[in-house]
C-alpha cells in the first residue's frame, strides 16, 4: 500500500493544479512529469501526502500510544529528518519552527477542513474493525483538522482502505458503503470536474476513480484526469486500490523504479509496509 500511494503522490505532483491541457497531453503513465511551474519538486519525489502517511504508519507499526502528542511528535520527526517541498507554505513554515509534538499542539490552529487529514489516513484503514478505524482516524484528524468536514474526510479515506483490504464487497460499491457507515450520503455521490482543496472533494474524487476502474493504472490516470489537487486524489485512491483483490496491480515499472529511493524512499516504503 505505501509504495503504491507514494507512486500516486509523486506522479500526481507533476500535475497538481496544472493547466488541463497540460494534464490531458501528459497523463499517459509513461513516466514522471516535471510540473510546469512548481520549482524544486523533482520528478519521482513524493510530497507531504506520503511523508505524513509514513509518520502515522511508523507510529502504528511501533505500537506507540495513539494520542495527539505522539502523533504530532511523529509528524515533526518525519519532517525534520527529511525536509521536502510539497507542503502548504504556511504549514511548512510552521513545521520549520517547532521542535516537538508538545510545541506542535500548543501552537497549531486545528480548524482546517482541507484534505490534510484525509491524505495521510490510509494506514488506519488496515486496522481490524470499523470501530478501530473510526476512532484512530478521528484522533489523528483532530491534531490538525478538528472540524466536522476534516474528520469526516479522514474517516472516509481510511474506511475505503478498510473496505478494500478486508474485501467487504465489490469495489464498485465502496462509496455507498462509506456513505452508509458515516451516515452521510454525500460520499456516495460521484465526483465530477476539478478537485479543490477541501477534504470532501479529494476523497469523493478518489472514491469515484476507485469504483470506476479495475486496474491501478486506470485508477491513477482517472485520479489525475480530474485536474486540481490530484496528487492527493491519487494518494487516497491508490492506497485503497492497492489493497483490493479486484484491482490489478499493473503500475508501470517506469513509475515504480523511478520513485525516489533515498533513506525514506522506495525500499524504506516496502520494508515499512511489511512491518
């Protein structure tokens, strides 16, 4: 799961909010694409979507306490050991100035309804019960996105992984199942058009891409084709799709092999996934 979502993030980063004509011409999966205007983001490098997902995955794998300070500590540590571009400017500036989870919690304003809590929520979906998923996604979301919309989108993204990982039904029905669990019909409504910054938008687009394809390559191309915040859409969709026995694992070798492989790159992702 971690490898696939990182590929989705890194591939989608080349198209984030790019001109639709650029996306239509270059979204071929023939390789990573250099973004036409984002300086400093090299093709094949993942962004904050994957880095914060790793922070949560590491905490789960270590069996650490699932509490706000431990989660915030993990966010700070993941960023400080491996600073990278891709974060929202304000949040990156914030991370540059905090040294601990306690300081993070003391200074953060957790009032966002954007996609940050949803994009990192995938590892929580691997937990054994729906109740576990709902609890863990709530706790992690509240660290930065303590709003009804922020929490709901984090829960929806994690539930999609849970549904696929545990084979709870046809992938085509994933959005309806998420809507039923959360008692929020909005999640069953297919997404159309450009994806903005709100968490609901990214998750609904991811659910739509997931339900409409039978291969990971199809899910990835569909995620990016929406235009807008497509690295987040692809991260969420590939996390869930990679867990499903119905979705063929056919990501092109050029994307898998071309993913960054530094200290926290491809090999690290594979090893953490195994843990």
